[in-house]
C-alpha cells in the first residue's frame, strides 16, 4: 500500500476517506499489482488485511503477505490441483482434483485431517463452526462434521458436476453443470427448492442468506430471491463463461470470466459499473473483493491486486 503523504486524508476523518474510496471504485482509480510464484494456473483465492491465500494446479497452497506480497509459506499435501479453499482464524480447508479435502492447522501449516469420500475432484468447499460442505465432479454434495471430519450425509440430485456451493445458517445452495441451482437443508439433506433460468451449466454461485447470485456458461449473471425462487435481475456483459463471483450483500458484486475480464456490478440496476481488462492474459478462475481491493487469479499463473485505496489510509475501514 502506498505510504501516506502530507496530503493524504487521515484515519480520523473516515467520512472523507470513505467518500474518496467510493469515487475511486466509481472511476476505476487503483494501483494494480501483479504477484507471481505459482508454477501453474491459480484456481482459487481468499484474502484479508494481512494475507492472501491461493491454490494452484501446481498442487500447492501459497500464503502471501498482503503488504509486501512476498510468499510467507507454501503448503504441500494434495496429490493434484488445489481447486478450492476457504479459511477462518484457525483453520484452512482445501479441495483437490485428487478427490480429497484437507483440513489444515494454520499455526503449524500441517494437515490435521484428510476427508475421503468423493469419487472425483472436489470443486468447492464451504464451512461454518459446525460443518464443512463440499461438492464434486461426482455430482454430489457432502456434509462433514468440522471437528472430527466424520461424513454426516450425502446429497444427490444434480445431474451434472456440482461446481459451487455456499452455506448460510441451515441452508446449502449449490450450482451445477446441469444448469440448475438447488437449495438444501443441511440437517436433513432435504431438497428445498430448485432455481431454473440459466440455459447452460453454472460455474459459480454466491448466497448471503437472502439473495443468490449465479454465473453460467450462458455468459449471464442472474440475481435471485432465495425465498421465492424468482429471478430478480439478469446481468449481461461478459463474452464467455462467467467462472467466478463474489457477493457479500448490498449492491456490489464482482465477477471474473473466461473472457479474461473482471467486472464490478450494481446488482440493483443490473449495470456493469467497472470493467477491468487487459491485465489477465487468460481465463479468470477466481475473484474476491473487500472494501478497498479486488484480488483475482487466472490460468496465466498471475494473482492480480487492484487496490482502490490509492493514496488513502483505510486501516480503519477495510
């Protein structure tokens, strides 16, 4: 992050900083930084104020310092591509083409448990305090006990690979190559509702408890009311598969596509408010955003950071 200068808005005036940050997002004003170090495609990313965590086709997970962008740690344990990851304060969970899930201890960087039951690659994972949810190319969704790694139940219902999964409260939302989104009860495994509207397979889904946002091979993003199953809005702008989405509530969603672009959307108006292109040189695989940053990963082996806090001190609001 740039060093604050004499004219930089200070932390004490968070209203001014917030207003400047909003303008930077609106105008696309950002510092763009490129991180390299993986030996192959980078499939997945999550980040916070201190670190960026990535998983790759090179079979490793790398932990990068958010400020220096130096690799602090490399975790090796999977026998094939690391396709997905999620972490919290104590635990990292990864899924792989080797069909297994590894639960890692953050402090030691060593595997605690390896979960084995899927018959093909693990395409996405989600977890909370009690459960881990995984989905797979084998068309199933599995629910595991987080503490012990015990398999609790398997949900079968999709007719294609289950490419993405979300967990909020007692609801699981899944997205599949069969072009459907499904909502499940985590405790019973019961199918609650199916969402139909995409004309081709789904690659990604986000769920904040009330709203579902999905991306598909039909090049569209759809916004759904989770309670009624109604499609509220369709967002058009990508020229290829919408591979990844990040949405945490509110109006802003960020997407990444095989068209090599990252786009920022207002999901209420359906407008693409920012089009970030000519940075990645191949398919975009994953994207995450915070108050001040977007981080994306790609087949081009790059991790791209767009820092919209250019010349701002956002320590209080990021």
